[in-house]
């Protein structure tokens, strides 16, 4: 057995069967101990942190722009941004994702559509641990029995915009791992799926929905026992279509350049991976005394190649209410709603800009009957809605629901412009609701 497989297995066993704190104080105590070790021994190995204080609260909050601009100072292996990008882009161009930097370091690129792409480095050990923890969090008892049994291996079909060594780590004799490159047309994927008949189907929700529709009309003949949504926000209407197609709940993986951040539990909440991460919520004001949405400021105390310390993510997370019935003491989310630029803005009653969260917009749009799909962009005072089907009665209804929703929030209703639908390629990340100009 290779050291990598052993590493993944150890991480798997620890995350699945290891002793875990049953209450919040126990979890916090364990986190603090791990954080103290990280701050004392790992952090100073990155030039950016060499002369900084060794307490979390005193460290600066950093973001993607800072860590990219000073890339070499944020890793402990002396890799420059140019060098990392060269390896990653060459792999993406050739669609051969095997090359790594010396020392088994892998470069990953995030697939953001706006702004700068994220770049990250992981070592062989970190990669193995990541794979182990991911599988431990996701696999159901049924899938696990398949892996440790004697029959056919567990087949996982994974759809990605770009492969990475990260994902190839998951393959082994008991797990058959099929990578589907989203640059290929959907028909090619369907043919492959009909042959391979995966047990686990993991893809962005846009793709899961297209496959679910094909399954419902009989052109796709697979019966996955697990369906996992990755890389994009899973919206309730897509979740409903996908669940109806295969009769299993859609699990969600919340993952970013910054690591594996969370996954759904059996009760449908997304739990943050607080076994390996420390998360400080930066609450987003919503006019109430107790806001429920926040941007996470993340510290990963298990990674030692690229330092993630007080890293502020642009994501908008909605905290769930109270403890989760599943019993896990980790912080749970009702939803990953989107990113900061998914928030729309209208003048409020006092004339000041008021935030309109994507989830609220989605619920208003869900009230429109006959609407199959839409994309909404804010351009200043105008909200442009591309919709299908483009129908007069539906357009009237869209305008009515958006006006009612903004009025309910005490904001001035927007000017709504209705436009015909245009398809977007599979490789593009779906952002249904976006603010282009505030
Ligand atoms: Zn739970």
C-alpha cells in the first residue's frame, strides 16, 4: 500500500470513526489546541508571517487579492506565482493533469468567472488527507459497504471544469473514479454514463439538472445511490428536479480554492468542517438586531504548504437556526447563498442602499408559474432578466413578484427589463443572480 493511500485511509478513518467532541465547548477546546500548534510551528515558516504575532486575533485578515499579490510569501515551499501558474495552465491546456512541482506539490486553479482566479498549492500528504476526509463526510453506509466488500468497486462519476491531481488521488482498486471534463458536450457524457452506470454522481447543479431531465425522459439510464452537488450554489428548484429524478436527496459539498469547507449532513444542513478549520463569521448587516448571514474568515490549521490564516471569503453564508438534530456540534448553515456580488441593491425608505439577498430574489422568482429558467443582472437602477420561455404573461408575473418582494423589504422597486434567453456553455459557472453595477 502506498503512503498516499495509507494517508487517505487514516484521514478517512479519523473523520468517520475517530473520537469527536459531542458538544461545542469540547470542539472549541480541541480547535484551540490545534490552532496553538499551527500558530507556533507552521505559520512562521511562511515569510509573510515570520515576524507577526502568534495569536490569531492579532493576525491581519487577508483576501484573495493579497495572497495572490504576495503568493510566494504565503507558502512554505518557496514557489512563486509565475511558477505555479505555468504548471497549472500547461496542465489545463493539455488536459493532462499529472504534472506536479518538485516534492509532489500540486497546483490547483479555481474556476471563478469574475475577477482573478485563485491558485493553490497542496502537498502529497495534504492531498491524501483531503481525499480521505471528503469521502468520510460524503459516503453513505451503503456506498462504504461497496468499497469494503468483494463485489464490483464503487463507481464515482465526477464532473469538473478542470481536473487536478487532487481528484485523481481518490482512485484506487475499490473505488473506480471517472472524470468527466465539462469541455466535452453533454451527449458524450450521457453515452459514457450509460455505460459506466456510476453509484455516485458528483457535478455542478446546472449539470445535475440537465442529467436529471435526461433521466426523467428516459435517455439517461443511470440509478446513482448518491448524488452530490459541487462547485456552485444548489438552488431549491434544481434540488427538487434532481431529487425527483433519482429519488435520493442531493448532498452538497461546499468547497473553494481555500479547501474543503463543508458538506451536508443527513438532516440537509451544511456543516462547516470545524475539525480542520477555524471560522470567524463576519456578520452582514441586514437592518435587524441579529443578522443571519456572514462572510467566513477561515483559518485552516491542518495545511502547511499554502497558509490559509484569517482568509476572508467573498461567499455569503446563511447560518441555520439553533443546534442541528444530527447532533454534530459544528456550525451549520441553512444555505451557501452565493457571493458578495450576488447581492442586489435598492434604495431603502431612508434613501440608503439596502441589500437584497440572492435567496430572497430566488424565492420571489419561484412564485412565477411557467418560468423554466432565468438570469437576473443588476445594472444600476435597472434589473435585466433573461428568461425562458419568453412569454408576455410570465414577464408580467416576474415584474409583479420582484416589485412585491422589494416593497415588502421597504425598498424602492427596480425597473425590470425582460430579455430573451441565451444559453451559456457547461464550462461556465452559473451565476443566476448578479450585481454588475450597484
Ligand atoms: Zn446536521
